[in-house]
């Protein structure tokens, strides 16, 4: 019987436990190796406005927030409520529909972060 190289291969799916993590071999519900780590940046939270790929509709884009995924999700929800608008969290970037840069900068400064406006 041929063995897979160390660190590769192994069980991918179990009927008892479901999907398995390829790194640690534990079920995905119990996996600790893929937990989101706090992103490391330059210490500045950037707030800008983008229209690219949105058919001319503008969104406020917030990047560089030094929080874990769950905390960032809560922050996005609070900012959307404060702005009275919709939005999303994609790949560590918070997008809020509409141009709310001034309001978002004010809210993030209240939380004690160094905030910079990016773009025009």
C-alpha cells in the first residue's frame, strides 16, 4: 500500500464527521488551524469610495481594520445601521452602499483608530 507524503493526503470526508481539514485531520467544525487571524497592516484604517464594477453606483470601502472576522462582521453591521444603508463584508473589506465617508471616518475615530481617507 502506498502512503501519501507527510503533511499531504489523508481523509477528506467521513460519513460520521463530514468534511475533514487537510492540515490537522480534524473535522472542519473542530478545526483550529484555519481560524482567522487578525490581519496585520500599517496601523491605518482607510476609508474610500469606489464605483468600479458597480455600474456607476458608489460604495464606501473600509480597509485595514485590525479585527478578527466575527468582530469585523459586528462592526460592519453597526456601521450599516449608523449609515442607514446596506452593505457587505468581503475578504476583510467592509463595503457600505452610498457615499458615507465622513460619517464612517467620524465613527471609526470615536473607536480610537487612526483613520485616513483614501482616493479623491
